C-alpha cells in the first residue's frame, strides 16, 4: 500500500504488552465501543496530510505496559507508547 493512500484505524491493528510480558491482541471489546459518544470518537477513515481530533478506547487487562499500533503496510512499521507509568 503506498504511503499517500488514506487508511483506517482498525481495532485489530492494536495490541498491548503488559508488565508481565504477555501480549494481548483483543483490545476492542463490546464495552470499549460504548465508552464514547459518536462525536468524541476518532474518525475511522484517515486521509494523508489531514489533521484529526478524537479518542479511541482500547480494553487492556494490565494497568501498565506498552500499547502497539501496527501500520496496515507492514513495511512501514508502526508505533509504540508506554502507558500507566507516572
């Protein structure tokens, strides 16, 4: 997939590694979909060279760890964020 195409943020592209080192791959649960009003949610379809504002809710079992987003194009890698640490 070329880098200038729009793409969607799919719940299946997210995973989390807890403080115990265990990877959790099912982060989009029924409760996570009902946490935000429609106008608070991040747009699901994203376009290049655009700015967006919104939130996503992912259901992780560990209070601390690393959140991972795998890019839809595996050759472009992805991003990681540490969560739950002050």
